[in-house]
């Protein structure tokens, strides 16, 4: 199970809509709980590093961008708990490519963007033997308003 701040859920949807018809991607920052649950309190948008024509169905995060995101997270006392990306005009289900490029323990949020509108958002975790993704339940948290 993953708990995602409501504001961050809408940021991921909006990022997917903004980059449509291309895929967007980014990091989810937060912390790992001792019981294995993940908490997402912040998202870190990353540009899609692929060539224009490949952006529609492949996402890639450059190592230096990942490092920059990890550094940013560390400075805020957060961990990278997962990645998110969008599927323009495709369901919010990871592709075979996504499976081949996934890391264990991270959560993968996929946003389905149809005709420029985010219509679905699901979170997935890879089976440790890398055979498949399992959908994981998303709990939505609402952060307290700051004075
Ligand atoms: Zn994908």
C-alpha cells in the first residue's frame, strides 16, 4: 500500500496533461515505513530524456537527473520511494518496457492521459522475481493547511 498526498496526486495528473501527447515522468519522494508501506509527500518532475518520436511510449530518466532528484530528496530528509510517468492514450498499466526497466522496492505510478485529460492513475509494484507488476492500493492523505 502507498499513501499519497492529495496535492501530489493532482500534481502528477497535471504533469501528464501538460506533457501530452508525450510521456511525462518524475520521482515520488517521501519515506518508507517500517511495515513496508510508502508515504509520498512530494513529487519531483523530470523531463523526458528520449527523442521526440520515442517520447510517446517510452520513458527514461537520465542518471544525472535521478542523482539530482536524490540529492534534492536527501537535503529535505526524504527518500525516493518511486517513480511516476504518464501513458498518453493508453491505460494506466505498465508496459513490458516498463517492467524491463523497473527496480524492485520502488512504486510505479502510471497516469493514463486520454486526449489531454488525466483519466486514471494507478500504482504498481514489481514482483521481486521481475516477472510482473502487481497493482497496489493507493491511500490518499490530505496535508494540513499551513498557517
Ligand atoms: Zn510506461
